[in-house]
C-alpha cells in the first residue's frame, strides 16, 4: 500500500497510523494509571481497564487511518469506512 499524499502540500512523505497503533497510543497511559491506582487503593479499579479498552477501540475505529505529513505536519483523520486519496 502506498502512502497517501498530503492534501495541504501534496507531499508524498506521509506516515499512516493504523487502528492498532492508534489504539496502543491511546490506551497505554490510562491502563498504567489504572493498574497503579488499583494496586494503591482497591483492586475493583481494575474494571476500568475494560472500559478503557472499549472506549479506545471505538475511538480508534472512528479516527483511523490517521495520516501525518512529515513536511508540513498536516494531520488528516480518516474514517474507518472511507478510503484515502493516493
């Protein structure tokens, strides 16, 4: 798959972040915080990890593919059902 071109500067130097990369990016900090709080306060807080997964998966499906231009730093948020122009 070729990277789509930037809509602002028409550069081919773009980075595409797929759904799983975006999901990992969104989920890392909240899961670590939930683990720390559950260890310090109460294990019932581990249930928040499930909510973090569900919410972040829905966000990742909606916002990916996430295209970032390396030249002008333009960010394009895609939709899971749409295809990007190449």
